[in-house]
C-alpha cells in the first residue's frame, strides 16, 4: 500500500491482518453528519473519522442540515468538507422538497447534474401523495433514487415510543406500526404505477417487511434498509425512560425485530444502514417527550450486526458493502471485488473479536450510544481508502 501523494517508490506500509478478513469497504446509506448548522453534535470531519473507525469507506450524508441540502451550493459545501477531512468518501444526498417542508420539489435536475444520486426528506415522510407521485415521475428521467422516510405524521403526533403493550404499561403516547406501513404501501404502489426506483429507509415493522417482500416478488424496483438498532433492541428498553433509546422510527417489539432479521437474511432487506444520529449531551438528557430521536451507529454497526444476525459473514458484509454501494450509485468505486486494478477501498476486520463500547474512545462529538456495556462481536482493524491508509491503532483507535 502506498500513501496518498507518494510516488510509486514511496514508503510501503504493511498491515497486520492475521486472523482477519479483508473485505470491500463498507458503505452507509444513511448518516447524519450534522454539518452545516449543528456542529455542536457532529462535524463532517468527526463523522468521517467515526465512519473510518467503523470500516466505512463511503457514507451518504442526510440532508436535514441547516441550511437544508436542497441546493447545489450546500451540496458542494458538504462534499468539499468531506474531501478536506479525507477519511472516507462523503456523498451528500439532497432533499426531495425544498427545506424538507413537503410543499415544493427541490431542483432535481440541477442537483443530479451536481452528482447527487439519492434524494430524501429523511426525518419527514412526504405526506402529500400527489407531490410524491410528481417526485417519482420527475425522477424517472434522471439517474437518481428517491428514498422515503415512511411515516404518516397525523398518526404519530406527540408519540414517543412504539404503540403496544409496553407504552400502555408506561402511560406514554404510542407510535403505531400502521403509520409506517401505510406509507410503505402507498409508495410501493406509486413505484408500481410509474416503474420508478424506490428505496425505503429504516424498515422497523413486520408488516413493512412483508410489503417489501411482496413488492420484490412482483418484480418492482424497490429496495430497503434496516438499522443495527432495529435488529438488536426492543421497546422494552424505554421502561428506563431514558432518551438514549428514543429513535425514529421507534424501537419495536421482539416480533418486529425477528421479522427485520429474517428480512435481512432472505434478502428482502438489501442493506444495513446506521441512521447515525449524533446529538449533544444536553439534548439527550431532556425529558423523554422533549428529547430528539436518534443514536450513534457508525462505529458499532459491524459489532451489533454480527452479534445479532444469524447470517453467514459474507451476507452481512454484502449488506454493509456492495449492496448499499449499488443503491447509492457508488458501485463503480465501492463494494468492488478485491482484485488487481480495482479501487483499494477496503476493510480489514476481525469477525470474532468481542468488545464493548468505551464512550471516551468514540470519534463522534456526541456520546448517545445505547451499546455501552453491551457485548459486541466483530471489530474493524484497518480501513483503507484508495491509496490512503487509515490505520486504527489501540488503545486510542483514532483514524
């Protein structure tokens, strides 16, 4: 391996991969890097560092920034900040609607010309079905994918956790599974009507998995992702009233967790996406009904996935690497075969190493992880980005 900027006679760096697996670099379809606008929680540099430590060579940055990634200027800023950090490839997404307000479509053509391949109002589902139909039809003429946050917001107003036995016992407002499933169904039918590609973000319910499975059986161009926390945690965690477990969509029941795991195992769900959502400490320490939803995910996704999925290692890596690379339009650079002449975007991982999270060692500016004290299995030893080595060394694990 030759460092970036050196000539062919430059210093060669040897990596110790004893007992490890060398895999294509991971690709995250769903990371909140917060910059611009919320740098107290994360910056593109710290988020990129967390990604590299987690084995990611590319991440798709979500558009719920301030200002929103709904213009070429903001998208270019995010891309330049990622290039300046130089720790992983940062690919900005763009919002489906201006300001993620659900009223007016963003300038898809301009943003696509600027290199954006994934459009989403993540954090909000597009509530107006006519507007979503127009967005899907508009996307047909461009090489882009619309990714939907599936939530009918009139059914979730004031909700803090999954609607079920647990929320009834705690006396907390519930978030029905139907709020997700109605929009999953609606947008699958819009894909059926138009033939346009649709990517469904963070599936969390058993019925949503069934709907996507049926859509794929019908040959529709529908893909889906699931998060590490929706395969490992249930709504019972909210009995602590700790906002560390508050996410959107919420943690569901064990039946839902089992269905999401099965969906990943049989290929119904294509990708594992972190939904990495850092928040400043003081916001997550607010009362449960006031605290923002979200948790960290980039540094723990492999360890959570291998600890909770009964899948062959190659299939887990596929869901972390080449499958999301294809959805994100990055398959020419990431998730590539490990062969002479291919881009050297690589992850070296020890699939058997057991470990626990040390919050002080996290690269993120935030500490809102639910996995402190939780046994994880599988850890990244090295991440290689093209010809630039990102070497993770113990005990600091700083890229």
